[in-house]
C-alpha cells in the first residue's frame, strides 16, 4: 500500500514505506558504476538506459521487496535521487 503524500512530510518517507516509485522513471546511464549488462538497454544511437520490464518497473527491482538487486552498482542518477525530495514526492503522488 502506498501512503498518500499530499500532506506527508518528506521526513515520513522511509525505506519501509517507499515502494520504489522512482524505479518507474527512465534512468539514463551516464557514468560507469558497474551496472550488469543484462539490465542495460541500448538505443540505435548507443545511448544506454536501465531496462524496464513489461510492467514498467526497472528490471533490477525485486518486485517482492521493492529493493534494488544491484544497489552497489546502481546508476549515478539512482544514487543522486533523494528519498523524500520534491521529485520523490511527486512520483509517489503520480503512482497513486
């Protein structure tokens, strides 16, 4: 269950209630962090993004735990996306 965030302070967003909303965003791979090849999608121009499966979620997301299976090797953009930021809260609202 996703907790409504319209009045939810960012300090109330934690790993236990996150639901990985950001894992539905398109993630460009712009630096080498060691993302395993099986999770990389390349376009016709050589651009790399994280692969998403038919359900729209990142291929590296464990659907049971909503945790990243490649956390230590996740893309730079994922490392910079701040839990509880305005962007995070916007994604949580969008997913509801």
